[in-house]
């Protein structure tokens, strides 16, 4: 009876307020929460997250108070003109929650929405998706326009004051579009009941910078783990110079959970991995006879001021561990500053790296012609000529390499960190620098979807046939990269052509895993998962599929936040783990893996278990590190390396910044710590007619409840029971 009386009291309060024309206070409205809670519907969605740099933030905003999330009426946006029209006719609207199709979310529309937010409150922007995820108009690159990206719409660089969240599937999208259309058909502000939405999500103060946020402990650095390895079965050798093949391991889009990066990242990763595997097939004695060693590296955190390559170059240029740790779970000395698990990187030396060849964006070009961009200087020009010579001699491949028209200038890639080494480390890189790509003067000429959530594989049988051709081209590019590295390391062109060749069948399988379904047999085999279902479970929220948001499909190439000592803390991300295991298994003799997996003594499920072994395999000091490969602990020549700004120092469980190591162009990117947001839909009262309707309903309900209570009391009196 107590609950019923509270409800009656709430209705009486609302009726009295309506009669007097007063607005109910928050505490008074809460009196009817028991009745309205059942009317709320929550939807799962993927929010746009703010990224905070040393000079400010980009991305989305949130309510200024972490405990408050004011809602707004659903407003259907079917064109940018709908937003501009609302700006001109905003009277009658207190707040709106814009419902926008995914294809309409681009730089121009977001800027219009921010203009709207200056006139009325934008409670949220809800992005809906189609069943097949296909855009209804040609997508554009989300990057800011530059010389290399002239058609970029700048979406990634926008800063807005409201939350933007993307629904996970088409079913939810249809429901919310229908509710917004209902609001529109009723005339929005004149409707009796408005379908409304709010989003509870707090991203910190709008004025935050990464420096202040790190000091307060409210942000984490963006980055992760890079992976590098010696190509082939030979560990790194400090007595030899180095030829380095590299690519970026991460990408970005407006939604951090939707980064398929087919051409932007996956194509370069595939090319480097395939080149490393091809080199591993060369006889060990042939590789040992080369005058130089070949190393491959996949750098993470590149979208965050080149965090991965910048850190690697800094550490290799330094060449020594400032804080060694003699007690090591990896059975060798490790380093606390910089924090790495193995000391093999000290054997490289920046001054001993004679060639850096970076590869990216080799899947957007449907042509068989690829381009080599050479850095300024004779060494780079000679290296470019050598690559073209190898390509000309490789009559067994179907692609060609031609010089880009932008001579002496290279597109964005990890090579930039090597070229800038002297400015940041006082150690110069005097070697040759090349970038191999599928474009000449502009990335978006070959791939208009570059660095956007639409840079993904299309669906359907015709698309699969086209992807098979793409995989074959990438295999040919990888063959040429591996042969070029072999020749630059001291081998002959004839030996390179005879010994080095990428398996196209394997290339097609790898390409499908990286662009279609990461929960594939190859990945399961490489990371030692029981089956593909176990891979999908491990991937969790880092998977991406157009129709289900993150329920399956290609891997998410967003780097994530940097976590110190991820192996010990068991916070490994799937993509770097797969890359490390792939390079370790195909870079060492397969017999090592087979021997470890056959021995119960070295059985493991993850690296952490190898670290805890009392008698692990004895790895060669400074040249290899323990890794759990296919269920067995093995001495690996593939390594993780921190991908985070060199200026960041981690001590005592907290981050600090070494200002002397902070380069001018190092954004020191961070992400605020946030909890999962909640998108809630409900019915709200937004007009005088609604107030009258509620008053009438309240009076009728009150009369009905009083009548029912008296009737019930009479019945109880007749049975000689008393109602207290």
C-alpha cells in the first residue's frame, strides 16, 4: 500500500504543478520514476571518444557534469540541409538528439551539427547503420586535407561539444529511425509525446590537455606494442649492418571500435609478413653469408604522432638500457628504462641501419603498377633504382615498380621517424629511405576511403573475386620487397630471384584473415587457439563487422591505450600478438616450435606462463626472448617494443613527462578514462498539450485508484479484516 500511496502522491503533485503553471523540480519528478523506469529502452552502441593531446583535444564531448545526461527529442536527419534548416528554425526546440545515417556522418555534416549546438542543446547524435553497411554515397577520407590527402574531409580532426554514438546493427537502427520519423510526422515540438534519447557518457573537462590529464591520473597514453623481428632463422647480430622492412600496424577512424583499415594498414602488414616468411624459406647458411642482416618491424601508435616508430628510433639510437634488471622472467637481462622484455634491440644501432623500406596502401590500386617514393639524397635514389632493377629482373611477378613523380619527398610512413632522428636523438640516419605504395602523388587517388571507417572489404562473390586479385598483387609486391632486401643485404639478384618467392595461396589466406574474418584457421593455428571460436572469443570487442558493429569479421586496427608490462597484466591486444607469433614461427626453424609443443615440460597457454616457469628454455642472452608459440615456450627472435612517446616515463605506477625528450611535433596523445556509455530512449513531454494530457491522465488515474482502494477496503471489511 505504501508504494501505491507514493504513486498517488506523485500524480497529485504533477496535477497541482500543471494547474499552477510551474515546472516540476528534479526531486519531484523522481517521484514517478517507479512508473516510468519500465518505459525506458537501452541500446548498445559505439561512442566516439575524445583524444587529448598536449595542445587540446579532438573528437566528441560529453555533459559537463559526469552525473547528468540531459535528453532531447529524436530529430531525423536525412541530409545536411535538414541540419542547416533546423539552425534557421530552432525556436520551439529545447534540445534534440539527431538521428543520422552512417553515410551522412562526414566532416561537413559534423561541422553543421556543431553550428546547431551553438543555438540549441544537442543531447546526442545517434548514427544508424544499414544491413550491409554500404554507404549510400561515395565515402571520403576522414583525414584532414593535406598534399597527400587532398580530398580528406577532416572528420578525424573535428572537435564537437556533444556525444556521437554509432548503433551496432541494422535492427536497432530501423527502430530508432522509425521513432524519429514518428516525431517528424507529428510536427516535432507540437507533438503530444516526443520520442527522446539521452546518452550517459563522461569524457572529462573540455579544457583538458594530455599533460594535465596524465598528471591527474585521469588519462592513459595512446599507443600499444610494436613488433619487430629478424627475417629468417638468424637472430640479430650487432656486428652486421641492417636492412629494415617496415609498415604501420594501426589506423584510426571516427569511431575507435570501427577501424577495418583494409588499405590503410592491413595491406602493408600483409606485405611485410609475407616478405618475412619468404625470406625465412631461404636456407639458413645463405642468410648467414649475407654481409647485412634483414629485420622487419610493424609499428603501432603511428597515428598518434608516430609513437611506435618514434620510440623505436629513440631507443635504437640510444643503444643502451638506462635501468637494467638482472632478474628476468625471460631468463635474460631486461630493461626497465626503456621498459622492454629483451635486449636484442641494443644490437641494432641506428647508425648501422643502412636501408629503411616502408610499405603502405598497396591494396587500393586496381592497377599492376606500384610506386617507389625515395627520400632526398643519393643513397635513396640508388636504392630506388636497385628496387626497380630487381622488379625488372623478376619476370615471374605480374606487377611493376615505377618512380613516383614526387622525387625527394616521401608520403607519411614510419620512415619519417628515421629521417627526423638527428633532430630528436642527436644521432643521424644516413641510410637510404624508400616508401613503396599503390599511389603516386595522392593517397586518395588510389583509395578515396583512406583512414575512414569505410576503408574495408566489400561483400559478395564479386568482391571476393576482386580481393583474390588484390591478394595476388600484394604477394607480388611482397616478393619484390623481400628480393630487394636480400640484394641490399649483399645477395645477388639471381639468387634473390631463385630463392625468394611468396606463396600466393598462403597470401590469399592471410589477406582473408586480415580483411574478412580474423577468426580464421590461420590465426587460430598461429596463436595456438583451440579453434576459430576461441579466436573470436579472444578478440572480443576488437572485432568489426559492418552489420553487427563488433560482432565478428576483420580485426580492429585501432592501437588502443598503452599499458606498461601488458604480458604480466594479461592485457595483450590480438593483432600485435598475432603479428609477433607469426614472425616468430615463420622466422625460426619450425623444429623449435614442434620440439616445444611435444614437451609437456614447456607447455603453455600464454607468455605469462613461460615467465612463471622455474626451468624455462635457456635463450641466448640479448638475442632472443621466451614466447608461448602453439602451446609451447620457445626462444623467439620476434619481439614486442613499446609504442609510446619517448618523453613518457612510467615509475611507481604513474606516468610523468620528460620535457627534454618531448619533440615539437610529438602530440603526446592520450585518452580519458571512461566507463561504458548508455544510450537510453524514452517518451518525454515537450509541449503544453502534453502537460494537459498528463494532467487529465493523472486525474483519471487518481480517481480510478481511489475508487479501487475504497472498493477493496469494503470487500476486506466484509470479510472482517481491517486495512491498516
